[in-house]
C-alpha cells in the first residue's frame, strides 16, 4: 500500500494506492488553507482510512530542497523527515508538484487529453509540462530513447517578457506592487486577477468569476483579461518547449486549461506558442495537449513511490 499526495495552494489530495493509481483504495480532498500542516491532514486521513503504507510520496507546489518544501502559495512548509516520523517510515519522498504531474502522464489514456496541436505524428524527444492553476508550474521529461525521466524546475518564476504594448503596460502595473514580475504573476489564477485589475483600473474579482464572465462574454474587461492571459500562456509554453527542446510534446496541466478550452481553441495560444521567428516551424511540429485528469499529480506521486520501492 502506498500513500500518495498532491499538495497544492488550493487543495490537497491524499490517496491510498494498492495496485492501479487511477483507482485508489481511498481518496480525500482537503482545502489546503483550512489546515495547519500536512501532518495534520495525513493523520486525519489515516484515522478515516486506517492503513500502514509501505511507502509515501507527495507532490508539493514548491521547490524541494534537502527533503523540505516551503509551499509557494501556502503559509506552512512540508518536511519529509517529520512526515516519515508521523507515518513510521524510514523516509518519505517529496517531489515538486509538476515533477509529480510529469510522472503521472504515463498513467493516462487518450480520454485524459484534449489535443490543441497534433504536431508531427512521429514526434520523439524530450517533453514538457506547463501548468496554470493557483500558480504557474513547469517541469521537464528527459527522453533517453526508451523512457521518460521527469525532473522539476521553477520556470514559472522567470522574468515575464512582454510581447505587446498592452503586455508592457501590464508589466509596469504589476511592477508597482511586486519586486519581481514573473510569468506566474500574469499567467495563473493569481495572474488573471492581476490582469483584470490592470484592465479595469483596480476592480478586484476572483479568478473563477473572471473566467466565468469571460467565457459568457458578459464582461468585456474579463474577456480582455482572459485573452491576454491565454496569449501570455502560449508564449511561455513555447519558451519552455525551446529551452527543453521538447519535440516530444508539451502538456498543459493545472486547473485552468480544462476550464478555458474554448479560449485555447480560438488560436491565440498556438499563435503565441509558435511566434519564435526562425523556430516557428520547429514549434509547429510539437504536439500540444491539455491534461483533463485532475488526479495526474496524485497518480504520479504513487508511481514515483512505487519506482522508489523497486529501486530499494
């Protein structure tokens, strides 16, 4: 039995997996902000679902350093040694949540994807994951000729590079409030709120409501905000594809892409994705798919824990 977790800025998913990671024996979702620590959630989960896991792995929204993660959009940290003590294990594996997403792609089937760009039918090589949710996460998948090796990165926190006059003014707006204007500040749930405040002159709505109004077409400012974010998302996904030479494909994860498929299908995303001068043709050949399964990182954590058990 494996205990797997997907720790996000909004929700934390915990599952017990005995065989198929897509069919967990037990699954619970906790609002992350309503709990003081992951240890508290794990203990509550195991009270509700008694088990003695042989291994545990958690995908966490933040950089993993020395077995510890300061969660990017949460007040509390995640500590592998503390979790191991609570669980009675020698060690607990911590992964960046996007690395866990990359692991989980192997467990998905055709119905778990929405294709934005077919790309080359024989596409091979490295792949990338670019996920817009509460924040903006990125990861890579190195192709060794036989299988993929997921790895973490923090590319969502690199400097935002405006491509239009509107985006230049957006950057200046965000820079008045933030010491560093990263892609996450303009391409995520956080980013959508920032863009809406920019285009309205300060009106503050949540990302879910902005998205609803934009898709319904009932608020022109919301439409502009979402259109702007989609263009920025496409440009940064293309940047990531170039940096990792992700000729094997780019996967769009997180909670936002499945909700805005009509906007992604309008074409501005792929135009920004491929707008790289001499490398436009290379990027046009890259398959681009939206991950529809919101348990991908959870399944990835289970697969990573299983791989760690086999290696030991």
